């Protein structure tokens, strides 16, 4: 790593290092919690995710609890569809959570993370944690479990909209510092349009989807009515990491597999939909961010699509539906944003491709994946200028999401 490795950073070091730098955290989370679906309509309430505990769990590590969702336990560590995610042990005291921390997510931080901060049930607790990390403003996204909760359009829309209402209530405590992205249901066009109208009224800063909608690309014609309406909102579109493409689940029999296949590869599927299927041309004001996938993939995706576009245009007499411009032109258009890891070895090359105004920095807080102090790690890097560091930490998030 250019910055010297990932390590635990104390509160005092964090605040000293960030002195003079503002931080707009581009991607953090409200942890999956029963509070988020308390507002489900009566017809779906009985199908809500339910906390469960495994009896024979000696070899399951910390995944001895989970959520019963549509007949599956999520997350689970072994077999097809294995993935990591937060469990009831994070947020429910009867399942082992401590109300006062230290919290199960302490990866590179040294302070307690109470339940109220984890799931935003106590916004003041989250703000206290932000103060300790030196973060001014934070964009909040849902758990990746929402990426494949259900294939039922009505139930999906109900879950998404219940989440949106919950986050709107909690972030209203301090809307300048706590921003949220509304989940956008696409399977049911009517519900999608209604959800858009509602999330705008509730104060969403962005909309969030995952890399696919089941086995359909984001550009599928059935979603056009929602995208047409979305284009009128002016909101940025955030595509977040998650296990959204069902065939990938069958390839993944461990958490490791999920992290490098099922959760990561949908970034490229979404990029093909957004850029390769002309969504940037159809919606000229659309800005798109790819979050928590890392950023290295963009170098491969642009190069591969650029080459394939040239080959197709040379070989095929009909080029309808192909991108109108070079892929690199779309990448450099200022409309594609990508969140990079703080230890990304090719971060400078990604800036050369996209431009230094399109790379975002995020903490993934409160997940314990050693990203919590990414902002401090960026400042330790010797291959970035002061101007670039300020853009990564704050300015680029403002360009995408607006001033806090």
C-alpha cells in the first residue's frame, strides 16, 4: 500500500491527522435491524425478516445467528450463496449484542459502537462516533442483504420503502451530517415511480440500486418508466456492491468467493448497462456512482468494452444500440464516480482514466473490514498531492451529492 499499510488508528491520531481537512464520507451504512421494517404494510408484515439462532453452530464462527428471509438464513458462511453481512448479534441484545459496545465492528478503530449508532436508532450516538473519526458528513446506504431479499416485486417494494421511511426519520435529527440514499424498487414500475416521489419528499440525497435486478440488467426495457421518472428528479444514482445476480450465488461456497465473485462482479454488469446500453446518452444529466466494489475493475471494464466496441462496429452492419461514443469518452465525461480503497495500488492510474474529480473515499462504517479510517490512510499516501487528497476526502463527494 502506498500509504504504509492498514493499522489501528486512535481517536487522537485521527483528529490530529485530519486537522484542516473536511471529510464527506461517500459510503457508510445503517446496519440491518428489525426497526427498519416495523412500517411494513399488514399484507407483508408476516413475511418480514426474522432473527434466528442456529443450534448446532460450533463450526460457524460468528455466523451462528442470522435472518430468516424467504425461507433462507442470511447471511450464512458455507455452501451456495454464502456471504458475510451483519447478523442479529450486532443489533439485538437477546442475541448477544451489547447496547454500549464495544460493538462487533471494531476493525481499525478503538472505541465503542453502541447499537444505536449501528442501526441509527440513536442518531446522536452515530454523530458521536463521527466526531471521534473526524468525519463531517456521511452518506448512508442499506445493508447488502437488500440486494437479494426477494424476487416478489410487491414485497421488495414494501421492504425498500419501509427502509426509506425509517432512514428519513432518523437522519432528520441532523440532515446536514447524516445523508441517506433511498432504495429504488425497479421490478414494479408503478411502485418504483411512487417510491421516487416519496423518497424525494422525505429528503433523500441519492437513490441506490444494486448491480442487477435479479437476472436483468439495469438497462432492461421493463425499467424504462422508472428511469424516465428518475431522470426528472436530478438525484445521483448509486450502484452499491451486493449479491444481486442469482447465478453467481451458485458459484460461491464461501465468504471469500462471495466477496470476489457474487458481490464484486455486478459492478461490471451495471457498467455495461449504464454505458454500453446508452443510459448516459438517453439521460444526459444522469450522474452515476459505483460504491464498495473498489475501483480497479474500471480499468479492465473500460479497456475491454473499448476493444469490443471497435470490433463490433467493424464486423456488424447494424450498430443500433451500441454506445455512440468511445467508452473512454464516457469514462472521462465527469459523470462516472467510483469509490476507491485507501490502499488501492493503482489509484493514480484510475484518476488518470476518470479524472481526479470522480474518485470517492468512503469508510464503510460501521463494518469491520479495515476501511473505517480510510480517510486517514489517504492522507498517509505519498503518491497523492494535497489537492488530490482534499478532492478525495470532501470535494468529489460534494460534486456528486451536493453541499451538506
